[in-house]
C-alpha cells in the first residue's frame, strides 16, 4: 500500500514530553488506500496459467447467472447480486517462483463499483483488494502476489461487498502470471491492514454466539452496524470471516454509539480472540455499560478492572485499542481510559452486545512498527477521571497549542467572577504574569516572555482553583505550527492521490468523487487563489516547504524537479482545470490567479501551461453558460464574470458575495501584461461589482456575514484587495465607510466570553441550510478558519486604531476557538495523537472524525474535523458531540486565506535611514512570520530594486532565537545606484507587497543627508530610572536588542518624529533619533557599555520621557566586565546610526520577473 504522507520539515519546540503516538489509518482510509493500489495489468500475459469460467479450477457458491458479456479475452462470464455468493479460481504453479494474480473485468457498464477480491496461497499473506469493476471494465486488474513452490496451489476469490447498488458483481477469467518484481506480502501479517466500512452489509462476518440476523447495517451520519437486543436473554457476538492474525503491536479504531443500556447490558469489543473461537474463552474484552468501562479476560469471566468513562448515551465516540509491549491501552475520544496487561498475541477481533441498543461505525485494524510514544509503560487499570478542561469546577480554557509573541493572548474562565485573579506560571511554578478576569475573560496580551514556556494559567475564585493545560508563547507560533500542515493537507487530499494517469476528470472517480483537483472539492473550494495568496504573502517561508515524496504522476505539464510544494500544487490545479475544460463560474475564475501569479512561479512551472491556460481562459471569461462541473449549486446565476452579480449565495458557501472582484482585478493586470486591448473591461467589472456591494449589501444581515459559512471571507478580502490595487481616485465611494460598518457589526456580535463571532443576536452558530450535513447544527469550522482573513482585510481599509485592535483580537479568538478555546474545550482536530498529522501541543481533540466520505480525509495532515454547535454555547460542555462533524478541503482553503492575510498584515519592512550615500551602507529590517525553526537561525529574502528595475534578493537573518525581526546591512554601492535614485526594499509579492524606500545621495554624505528635517537642538532633563513611570515601559514585543542596535517600536503615531535617547545605568546621552514610517526608533548600543542590565530612555521634542525599555549586555567570552556588543559613536549619532548586521556585497541570489503591486 503506497504511503501518501509527506515529510514534516517544521521544527517543533521541545516544550513538553511526548504523550501521544502514531494513529492508525481508519477503515475508510484503508479502503481508500486499497482502491489506490489496484493496478491494470497488461492485456496479454505470457507463460501464465489462466482459469476461465467453466474450467475445472473455477468454482462458485451461492447464486450466479450466466452472462451474455465476455471478458477481455472473449471468454464467458457470470454475474451475481447475492451477498453470500462467491467465485473462486484455483491455480497450480508450473514451477517455483513469484507470481501475480490477475482478474479479468468484463466490459459491462453496470458492474460492481466495489467488488472484493482476495488473493491467497504460498508463503505470503492473503491480500484483499476492492475493485471498481465499472472503472476498470475491459481490463485485467492485478489483485495480489504469491510465492509458490512447483505444484503448490494459489486461489483468487471474489465476493459482493455491498447490496442495493443496482449493479452486478461479475466473474470472468483469472490468471497466474510469473513476476520477479512484484512484492509478496510477508508472512505473519495475515489479514492486516483490515477494514470494515459496512458497505457490504454483514456478509463478511460470522457469528460466535447468537444470530448474525441480529445485526443490520444502516446509513446516516455514520455508516454503521446496529443491534437492538435490549430484551434478549443472551448476547450476540460476531467476528470477521476474513482471516486475521493479530501481531504483538497493533491498533484498532472504530466509532461507537450506545443509545440505551438494559439490565446488566454491555457493549463489547473483543481482541486477541484465539481459535477455537469463543466469546467466553481466550479473548480480552473491552466493555461499556451503565457503570462505565470494564476490561475482562476473557469476556464474562475475570474482571481485570472497571471504572468511569467519558461515554455519553446517544453520542458517538471514537474507541481506540492499542497493544504494544504487553500492554493494551484503551482510549475514548483520545483520552486514556484503561491500560491492562495482555496475554499471548494473535487471533482476531469480535463485536458483542448484550441487552443494548448500540452501533459500531467503520473498523480499522493496522499493525504498528513500534510502540507509540505515548503508550503506557505499565498496566495501571481503569484510571479515567473527568478532564481538567471544560468539565472542571473552575475551567480555564485556552488555545492549547500556544500564542504568538506580540499578539493577543486571551483565555476564558466561564465560572470566574469579575475581579478574580489569575496567574501565568512557568514550568517551575514561578508566577511570571498576573491579572484579573473581566466578563469571564483573562487577557495576558502584555506578557511577551523571552522563554517559550511551557506555561499554565491558574485562576483563583469562588468556583474554586482552576488550572489550564500547558501552552507555549513564541515568535510566529501560529504560523510555525500551521504552515506545514496546511500545505501538506493540500497535497494529501488531491484527487487520485496524485496519480493522474488514465483518470476521469468529471468527479465520478472513486478517488475523486464530487471533486475536481482535490477530493470532495466542488466548485466553491477556491484552491488556486488560496494557494497563490499564501505564497505571495510570505514567499520565503512557503517556498521553503518541500515534499519530495509526494506523488505527481501522469502530468502533461510537469514542474521542475526542485519546485517547492506550493508551486507543484498550483500547477496541479491549473493543469486539471485546463484538461478538464472546467467552465463553471467559480472554477474558471480560479485560473485568473494562476495566470496572474505565473511570473513568480515561472522558474518551476513550464511556460506552456501558462500559455495554454491563457488561451483557454480569456475566450470563456464572458461566456454565460457553464456545464463542467458543480455540486451544491444552489444559487441561480450566469457565468459572464464581467457582470455585476446581485445574488447573495447560501449557507453552503456556494456563491460568495464579491467572488468576482479579485479574479477580474487579476485578469486586468494579466491583460495589461499581455498588451490586450480589453484590459480595462476587467478592471471596470471589479469596480462596478464593489460599488454595487457598497450600495446594496446590508452588513447587519447575518446571511451576508457568518451566514456565508466558510465563504464569509470573500467579501472583505475582495474589497480590501481592490483598495490595494486600484488608485484612490478610481475606487468606489464609501469603501472605507462600508468596512467600518462591517467592523461595527463584527465587534458587536463578538462581545462575549469567547470573543466568538456570532451569527446573530439570537443565535450563536449558523442555522440549517440545504446541503448542510446535520439539521440545525451544521459544521462551521471553515467560518472560524476564514474569519481572520475578513477581519484583517477590513482593518486595512479602516484608520481607527482601536477598531483595528479589536478586530485583531476577534480574529485571533476564532483561531483560539479552533485550537480549544471554546465551550467544549476541544480542538477542532480529531487525530491529535499522531505527531505526523497533528498540530503541535494539542491536549484534547475533537470528539470524532467523519468516516469515509468523498474527501477520504483519514490520514491527511491537519484536518479540521469539528467545531462547537449552537447547543454548546454559551457554555454547555455536557452537551457533548452533537451536530455534524466532517473536515473539508473548502475549510482548509479558508484557513490558507487567513494565513495569507495574517502574514501580509504582520509584515513590516524598515530601513534605518531615508537617505543613504551611494558608497554607504544601511540597515534593513524585515518583520514577517518566518520563525519556522524554533531553534532559531531562520532567514528570509527581501527584494531590492533601484528605480523600479529588476529586483535582486537580499538575505535577512533572524536577530536571535525566538526573535521577530530579520536584519541585514545593504551595501548601496553593490546596487550600482547613483545620486538621486530611489531604492525600494520589499517583501511579499503582488498585492501582498510591503516596502520601504530610501533616496541615494552623493558619495560621502551621512545617512539622513542635507535637506532632511533637522532634529531639535535642546537636551531634555534626564529622569532617574528609579523614578520613571512604569506604564511607559516597552514590552518584549516592542523593544529588543539586535545586532548591536536597540530597536523600539513606538507605533504609527510616532512615525517621522524625533526622540532623544539616553542609556543608563551611568547616563550616556546618545542624541536625537528619528522614527521611521512605522514608528520604529533604532539606537546603537554605545561602545564600552559594561556587561549587565541597562535601560534605554526615549524623550520627545517637548522633553518628556515617552518610553523606556530594559536590556542586558552579555559579557564577552573570558571577561565578565567587557561587553560583547557595542559600537563607537561619531558625528552620525544625531541621525539614525547603523550598527551590526552582515554586509552583503554580492546581492544577486536570484533574478526573476515580478508582478505589479
């Protein structure tokens, strides 16, 4: 079975000991992998043994009908619709060797989409493959491999896996073909991996006790086998018919629901059931009843332990059994419930029910190579106790993964009263920050420690003493734990698992049901623009993500071998949309993002793809009809993208408001680049659409905000992008006022203990809608994930600092919600136990995950499975697992957009002087989310351009471990710039560009130069540090020592103003320094400053002390008194003096074309 996982490259902080191990692929995930393993064999095979229908080696059981159809060799075939029917082909090896077993698939349309074949014989393990006989019609399918001695037998068998499909299971010829290259499954792994999705009913099960008829299969939220024997006098137990030999180390996973328990009733999962099989001998039973959980060895005999469990009647829960090192660990919803010693390994599994009404969902069993890292070392018995999270007497509910240095940091204490105190403590239990709770919220945003933790929050109040899970605080924490998972998810969930050869591009392939380029993607998933935006907003970090093991096969436009994963994903989507001739409104507009961004991707993606997409897209842009492809297309519309759309879409997110604005803006710039005469048509269409929205859309209507579900972000990101790309004089009137109205509504609806973006005044989450999944409680993870993009985009159109600050808090709160700060106390991801797939640091994951589904997301990185429902709010943790749970690529693309806008709005570029001599040097500082390796040493690239010429790249280096800033010294002479030139330093691409400039002056001039506004000539009275106002102290997010420079961020209000700098303890007056356009003041550390603690004070032009910050000078190696940093002061001390940083003379690292901003 091919492993489609990618390799983790992002470094994690070692902030807590590992507590979790590898997760097993679910039943649906195993089936998906088996489907992907089916290979079409050559039409003709030499030197093999063929057995045809009617030959001596062919036998059947059950009812088979003679068919008029023939197989690929023209031989006769038969068909069946009976679940108990089986056909078997028996072969005798003519000589010893390795053989592959192949089945002929008749060329008939209404054939079984999930026929179950099993190949067995020789020394290898039996292999079962699910084959879509319709998709493979008229071919030979490779089922498995065997190694045989001369004269030894092998068999191939077929059974019908599902009833009621309206198709026929067909049997033609089969053959045994010599093959020296095929891999034979090793012995000792018989039957694993095993999966049961119940698509075939109960035909694959055999009773141990009672009747198989007691069990039946039902569809619904989870496809499941159900039993109701509440009044029975005896239990019913069943085992898989397929041979299973459990190894020493394995994991079993299933989903379970107990609806009612009768007198002494129990629901059981038996493991290590040894032959001769019995439900009361040679097994280990995990049982759930009215008293909780019980472990028996065997069932109904010796009770090993019993205790409480988190199982709630009527609620689905995920049950995991992991055996390793002689210990069986039992987990419910990721929480360890019991650990017991095991006996001899081997045998099979079984399900049992006595006087219960219950259900088992899909079942997966897989061997593990090693014991999971979190596997119990000793058998502690049944040890579960209620969580210290949402169910505690004094819950302290946090973002479990961690918080960003310099960003909002808030938690919720639902039972705390106003004024009750909280403390942040470190690993040694030392108090490092304290505060009080207001309206059930604790805010510790002012805490920006040098250490990344771990930390905990303690709350003291009348409800009791509360304690949070551990968490960390670090530079770009959210991005560091998210970027790799986001990109890897997009790689994992591609249609066909990346194998494009021979696939149907119409959403009907079993590995791409209702999908285009990504599984279950539909037309409203917006993969291409989301991927493009993520890359353009933070190119250095995203370009560094490489996944060389990811499969990209069957491409007509292959990318370069060294292409970053983001480029491969963008090319993948563009090629599939082109080859599929997809003309749906929302799909064709995605291709505009590919064309627009292509110059930034051209070194990796062939120009031929760009040309072919361009020639396809422009002619159909205004085409009003569409036919390929769409699902959940609930909003009637035509596909001419230059029209003004007045439709508002639905809660499915099928037709987002403003969706055509950015595509038209990008087509405008592509058309200008291509010198097309129709360029202004697209620009005018974008402006007209924005004007209609401003004049007609009521932001107080929940339908146009949260009611858009994951598509809510389109409205404000579209308007903000227009604001960035279109000159002020051409923008529609009222753009800023519209953003302010939108912000007012968002702020009003987020005034609650969770800072949660509510649907309306009388409802928390989105209501039911067509295609919503589960009645009154559809899943809205995508809305939480996409809202930060909307809020941060809106802030770029609003000039009010208080409004923007609150929008930033609310944006972060939705991310906090995803990672556990919500009424359930659970993170949105279910598979937190798998370190390869999980987000770092999560303590309590979502209740369950959706089994199967069109997305086949089991085993994918970073899946967002669920979110709290309306019934959970404002704080009802006992409600448990209600509503619909299912991850979706469309949710993750909303997250990609939020990550893009987080990067854009947090990026700052600054230059240490506004004028620099042609032979001078100047310091460049970039602040961007680049801290992907928590150990430090991260780098990025800024682009340097002289008077708009082709830019060159300059590497900037992180100023220290956990630092936010990246610096370099720019040698102006290396640019070839002359007096009067303007040099622009930028980061980000296209409309996500941030930049700063300086003017080149004559050689020999000081930085700042003549003609600059001169500093004040007065010297303010110096305040003793002991008397300084404590409220003026700058925190770590606004003050730092880097490369011999003291950097103080005073905010936008300080931009361009002069500040007098004094360093204590012995006062050293350094003179006047001018803040740059961002309000940043850079002051050199004076040479000779002794090692130890010091203070920088900044005074404004009136002589008032306005800010101060503490810093420490490290001692030079071997001398406790000699400072390890510091630079001499000269005449330049009255301007911005440059210190530290590496001087790069050879700037040109890579040249490429660039977008217009």
